[in-house]
C-alpha cells in the first residue's frame, strides 16, 4: 500500500526507506504535490509529530506518517529536545552540536537519549509510536556518518558514536528504527501487505 512519509529531511527518508523494505510503497511529500512547510508549533515532540501528519491527511487526503525526533540531554534539562533542529538558531548541525558541547562544559553528567515519535494517520485514524535509545554525549564529534547530532551521541554499550557506525549498525538500534518497528507491526495487523 502507498504511505506518504511527511518529512522534508532526506536523512530520515533514507533511514526509513531502508528499513521498510518492499512491504509499503513510500511516497514523499514531493510525490503527493505538497510543497508546504509543515506546522511544528506545539512545543512537544509528540505534538509536533501529530501536527505534521494531520496536516498532510487534512490537506491531501493521503494516509501518511510523520517523524518528530530530538536529543534530550539530562544535564541540560532535556534540551535541545523539541528544539533539536534549530537549537543554535540555525539548522547547521555543526553549530547545533557546538552549542550542546559548550552548554555541557563543567557538567558532571553527559547522559542523553534520542527520542522519535511517529504519528501514523491511516485512512483518518491516528496512532503514535515511540522509540528511544539511551547514551552519552562524547567530548568531541567523532565520525562522518548519519546526520544531526550523530557524531556526538554514543549509545550505551557501544564504543562508537552513531556518526562512526555504518548505516545498518545505527539502524539496528536507533530510536527511529525502534519506533518504526512498532509502527510496521501495527500496520501489518491492520492491512494485508
Ligand atoms: P521534518 O520535520 O521535515 O521531518 P526535521 O529535520 O525538521 O525534519 P525534526 O523537527 O524532528 O526534523 O528535528 C529533529 C532534529 O533532531 C533534526 O533536524 C536533527 O538535527 C536531530 N535528529 C533527529 N533525528 C536524529 C538522528 O537520528 N540522529 C541525529 N540527529 C537527529
């Protein structure tokens, strides 16, 4: 079946399409003729995820899902959290990482987690699926893989940051893949794919 992934983030699209395999035909916003900026004004990750999926369903009538994600750092009271994309005031990953590292200077804890909330709107019926992974913020960026904060996030139990991992290694354990696995299990119960 066709499902639109309501994202403008090419890295999210690549990670999700690699994991979905052939079971669903993934449509992009471009495929459905959506060039609008999707709303993200709720102030929470689940709320923004819902806003993006609802917008596509209401305006385009297409079954779809959205991903809102963020990095939550304990010593920064959960920042950057819902503000992860624009933490430094720009989308530049290097500047966002630098702000996290600067704000963490002198803090005893470097514990953090990545969180993803998917909102699926299937023929108008909405469900949410969450995935997360715990880890820590390393002292300096390491690796060139992934995107966003991946070079400074080292998952618990691993020596490498997400930025140092191969795409399939990140995919095996990531917040996004955990949320996606829950959504795919739900979809397989609902529809004959
Ligand atoms: P869409 O809203 O179009 O999906 P976006 O990039 O604006 O794309 P978010 O609002 O969810 O997505 O912003 C989350 C930000 O958190 C994202 O821009 C990255 O900087 C960061 N992020 C999300 N997932 C990540 C991951 O798997 N690895 C590293 N950083 C991630």
